[in-house]
C-alpha cells in the first residue's frame, strides 16, 4: 500500500443505547451516510455497539457476531479503515477489544490493557498483554482504549508510531482528565493523538464527547461539538510530523525501561 502523506481522519461522536446492537449500528450508519468527505480512517467509540457494561454475559459477541461483521462490511463499502472497540467473548473469556479494520475487511486486534477497577471492569474482563502497532499507508498507528489514557508508560513511544488513537466512554465527572491527557500524550510522544468519545447518558453518568485531534505540539487541530452526536473531519501530515521530529529529536534522549507484563 502506498504512503498517504495527508491522512484524512473522521471521528464519529455518537450516543449508545445499552445492549441494542442494531440501534447503535443504525445510528452510526445514519451519521456516516451524512458525511460528504472521504476519510482514510474512521474512528468510533469504546464498545460502540453495546455501550460500556459490566454484563458481558448478556451483551458480548464472538468475533463472528453482528458488530465485527458490520465493521468489516462497512470498511469495504466505504473503502476506509475503521477503528472501534467491541465487547467480545473469546474462548470463554471476555475482552474489551479494539479492532483496526482495513479497507479489505481484514483486521488486527488489541485487547484493552488497563481495565477500570473503580467500575469493576477487571472482575469481568481479561486484560490484554501487548500493544498493537499497525502499519497503514506509511503510517504507524497505535490504538488504545479509554482508561489506557491514564498510563503513560504503556503508551510511551518506543515504537516510533505516528498516531495514537483512544476510543472511549469517558464521563463528564472526569472530563478535565479527558481534556488534558490527550494533549500530554501527544506532546510527550511527539505524535498525533485522535480521540473518539461517546455522548448521551447511562446509569453511571453523562457523556459530552469532546472528541479531538491533537498534534505533536499539543495544539488541538479539530474538536467535536460538545454534547451532541456529530462527525469531525481532520487532515494530518506525515511529512510535517517527521520534519519536526528531525528538528527536535527529543525521543532519542528518552529513558530506557523494562515493562513487566503480568
């Protein structure tokens, strides 16, 4: 696949109906059908098809289920890559699994590493043990999920990735963190950061979205309207990123470390 220097990203900021896969897919279909611009990568939210829930025994699907099947078909139909998180049942275990779906419908996966203990996610789901670095159209992309945002060691840019992606169900109660940490991750890792957060409400709180794309200087290039379902489009430059890294290569001076995975 040839390199795309100016990568076109579409953030889909959407509400989620708990456990209603058909309704959630239909909602996102309607949003995507309203889009007039072609995107290279489309980013959805955490557990986009069901909502974030501690009842995987009710809502989780196998990778052959409706949600992943729809992601693969949609990627092929739109000729775009899609990044999304899905509640998955696999070999008797449950995962908060991120999918990077290529335009041909094939995919790579990342299982959320940091499970939200405060909400009991660690009692229901199995944590991932490795990062995923996707090479797509000349870009190196690292997809992470929600709570992973709080843990900078896990996302430290030792893989020379260009774009860090967070899919989230991040509530208003901790919105200041959601506003600040994507900017910090972009600056400390000298990369672009793209985030997609849900809107609406559930029994745990309200969600205002504030999905955004940030550059390596911590500048917000694009941000979704607050509290509403919407699409946010942004174009980012690979050559500009690499040029700035060459001018100020501070990642070369970063500390080395050993990360123990248990």
